[in-house]
C-alpha cells in the first residue's frame, strides 16, 4: 500500500548514509540550489535505489556501457518521475557518460545538457524524455515489449544477441496516472518478464501526504495485473534493494514491481518526509545542516576522488559490450544475413528494396480503380508493405476490424508466442501511443497503431511526446469525420484534424483516395524523425485521376489536382472533401466560372516546400476557399476567403444524410465560391474606387498608347 503519513515515522538514520548514495544526494541538492529551481526531494530519497541498480560495485545490476550509449543490447533505464532529473544526471556523470561536471553546474540553464526534465537525444544516456508522469513507465513497457519481439525474431538456436532488461524508477505520481494502469495491465498480460519497476513509495506528492488521495494497495494492484511484487522493503537499505533486484532478474515470465519505502528528501533534517522537499531548493542553511547530518564535509560540487572512481562503470560496461560483440560475431558467422538485418534494423535504415516496394505499391493502388474507403486502402498498403518491411509492428486499441490495421499473415502478439506482428492493445489508446513511443525509442521496430480519430484526444500527450522526441511512430486514425455516420457526435471528429495539425513536427495526412493513402504511408515510413498521423475515412471515396507527374507531387503535401485556364478561384480540399471539390468544379464549369482544385493531404508537409512551389499551387491574387469536414477556422492560415466545414458537433444518422444536414455538399461549395469571387471582384472595384477617392480624382480616361521613343544609334 502507498505508505501513509501516519505509518511513516522517520527512521533514525545515523550511520546509514553511504558515500555512494551521499554523492548523488549532494549533487542533487547543490545543483538545484545553484539553479534556484528543481526537485531535490526525489533524488535524495531514491539515492540508495540508484546505488543498488547503477553502482558498479555496490549494485551491479544495470548492464550498460557509458562509453557507448547506443549499444544495441544495453539495458534500458527510464526515470519515469522525470522531475528527479538531477539524480539521472548525477548517475550519468559519475558512471562515465560524456556529461561533464560543468553541465551539472548548468542544471536547467539554456542550452545545457541538463534540462529541467530529461530529454532524449540531448543528454547521452537518457533513453526517453520524461516529465509527463506515467508516460515514462508506459514507454518502458514499450521498450520491454520491443526487446521481447526482437529477441523472438533474432535469437536463433545457440545464439542470443537480444537479451537486455528494462528498469524503471517511478513515483506515486506515475502510479496515480491512469496510463500506468493501461500500460502495466498490458505488460502483465503479455508477460514482459524483463521489466522491473522500482516504486519510490515515499507517501508524498506536491499537495502533501498522499494518504488523502492515494490509498491503493499497490502490491495487490500489481499482483492482480499478473506482476511479481517484491516488498515493501526498506528503500534505503542498499543490501536489501540489491538482493531484490537480483530476484527481479530471475525472469519468471512476469514483470516485477519492487516497492521501495523511502523518505523524500532523506538526509535533510528539516525537509525530509515533507512536501516542501519535493520541488524547492533546500536553501543554504538547510544544505549545510544536511551536509552535517549525512556526514558529507565537501564543498558544493567537490567530489572525493575515491568515491567518484568507484562509480566508474566504463570498465565493466566495456567488458559487457565486448562479450556481446563476440557473441554477435559468432552470430554473424552462422547467420550473416540476419546479422546484417539486425544492424540495419537497429540503425533505422529502410529495407534495401524499399523503392521497388513502393513502386509496386503505387502501381497496385492506381490499378485498383474502385471507390474505396481510405482505411481500406491503408490495409491494402499494409498487405504490400507488411511482408516486405519486417520492422513494421502494428496494432489497434480494440478496433482492428474497423481500423483495418492488420494484414494477411501478420499474426497476433501474445504472451509466450513468437512471430506476431499485430498487437491487440485492448481499449487503451493512451497506453498504446506511449508504448509505441517506447518501441520507437528502443529501435529496431516501426510501430503503428489504430483507433478512431475522435479518440486521438485520449492519446494526445503521447503523440505530442513522439513529436517532441522526433520518433517515427505512425498513428492510423480512421472514421475521420461526420461522414462516419450513425455512431453520432461522440464518434464524429470535428476539431481533431485541425487540432492535431497544431502539434509541431507531427505530419498529419488526410488522403483523398487510395493513391494518396499509399503516398501518405510511404512518407510516414520514410519520415525518420517525425511521427505521422494518417486520418482515414470510414466511407468509400472515389479514385482521382492524375498524371504521373501529379502522382509524384502528392508527396509534397499539396498540389494542383485539377486546373482550369485562367481560374477565378482556388478550392483547397482535404480527404473526403476532395471529391466534393471536384464535383463543385464541374458544376462551376457549367456556370462559366473556372476554378482550380488543390488537394492538400498534408499541410505540414506542404508548408515545408519551397515558397515557389507553394505559390504555384495556391495561385497568386486568387480568392481561396477551403473545404474539410471539420472546423473552419483552420483555413485562415491559407488566407481563405471562405471555408466550408463543420463548426459544431455532429449528428447520428447515415453518413450522406449527416453531410447533407450540415450543408457539406457540392452545391453549397459552389455558392461559397461564387460569393467569394463576387466579393473579390467587388473588393477590387472598391480598392480602385478608394484609391481614386484618395487622389480626389475622377477616373481617368483610358490611357492612350504612348509612342515609343526611338533611339537610333
Ligand atoms: C501528467 C503530469 N501531471 C502533473 C505533473 C506535475 N507534477 C510533477 S511532480 C508531481 C507530483 C508527483 O508526486 P511523486 O511522484 O510522489 O513525486 P515526489 O513527491 O515523490 O517527488 C506533479 C503533480 C506532471 N509532471 N505530469
């Protein structure tokens, strides 16, 4: 059970402070003090847990090589309670990662390698960006799952090249977050036996002693998920912790939770065990008192060399990596192709014949000239890509038959079974998104997962984290508008496309037919440092006709799909509304008003194109009208004079009826275009009239041609 304030009596600590833990404690309180901001309490409370896992002599459980943070078979460590970042930075510095003391002294400063919360790719040794509580834990479940999938795929008789563990530190906050339930329940169901979570059970969160709002029986809760639970144990007893972690390493097919009873801010006479230790510098006087209490006579950032050298994990790390390299060489001798494939996969390189694959795919899509829902087109894409891109690992949050994320022969991922390529995440959208981030961070896999677009809100912060971390994660969001019909407003997306487009570095694709769907998939696959969201229709959409050149232009995110001589307006459309724009164009032809139709499957990709391309596509000086079955304000960014869309929640009825009810029709679009052209003409006339008025002049007679001056040389 989360320990309560009443059962938390501070133990007499005298004589129980070790230098190995104190060096972490001191670095944390001193760096926070220097930055005048940060969280000293959790690092000080988890110092012994860190020693038991990370210290090469006193702990020895974490298998890593600080000299090569990218070693494929390293253990992964996730600090899910990311506010304890100074603990991680101290560990990375002391064990020998390239993180010098100067960086610790610049904790939380601009462009330092020690930001407020750990950021992957910024600080060597940080495996994932944490801070949004609970997500690190879910990332770790994804990492452990990736390890299992890759081990199943690559370890061959007599050879074991994928064999590492995933370790997590998590606090009360992580376990209070709902995502911890989603991720840990699934980890239990899948039997991820190489995952170990150390729970910093300190009974304190920001608002105070947690017994007012957290009285879970954590041990019972995790046991019910199918986890092995160790503890509660004394989270400051290094020997006890070390033994527990040794037990956790005996894989019995269950993930392990080690409940560590700790005191937040341990060592600080006035702050230990209080919420004040959580997120405030201790202050100079209290730091002095803490130094005296824990027996640490050194000045701030002064580190005794013998304590520092005992922390150096490079020799043990190098030996571990060398042993693995020898195993890998033997694997290479026996299985050269698989060895090359493993290297390629871990490097995130595309398969060698990916271009041929994509060409086949495109031809297939163009050939199949039937009207097709883009979710169906996506499945067709997957049935081509799946067998040829083995790193694709799919899944759905219990909507496989609707999202169409599976493909023939993909097989389900199940406990104790190898070879599955499709994960039934259950109804756990946020968990799915965060697990996918973990798998992408681990490497060797490209995760994609599906749900209805409306439920992207459930996953939203994990989508944001994928973008922030620049990871290739592909979200398949189907049933993307009111066009889905009968399920009604709870399921009909209105604001979601626009809102996802607000996330920086996320490519949102809303393809209009099978061909655009294929290109969206190809781009998402090639997009190594960005997540993508594919917004797909439930309903059938007609195929559009394109030249070969136009097919290539789809990849630019926006292109002229259908033009007219001297167009008077430009209609910009996405997804299911492209066919509506094409119908409106035909109606306008009949009325003698030529318009251009631009298909804009991905605005972010389009916005990254060179200005010349964008100008060519959008036209200059022409009124623009946007159409998408969603909120209209979004079109403002393209300077649209008008937009056809849906600015309120939907209705439950058959899709075509709902669209008609909301005025999402070609006729309505025609009306808008005509009005926009009229307004533009009127505006032009008004501008001229105003200019005349400013000059106080009546319109001049038309200019007479002036005879050209002749210069005869
Ligand atoms: C999703 C999310 N919500 C809120 C916060 C703000 N926050 C940071 S730490 C914290 C309290 C966490 O309590 P606990 O895990 O017990 O940390 P400790 O007090 O032990 O340091 C909160 C609410 C956050 N980082 N992430």
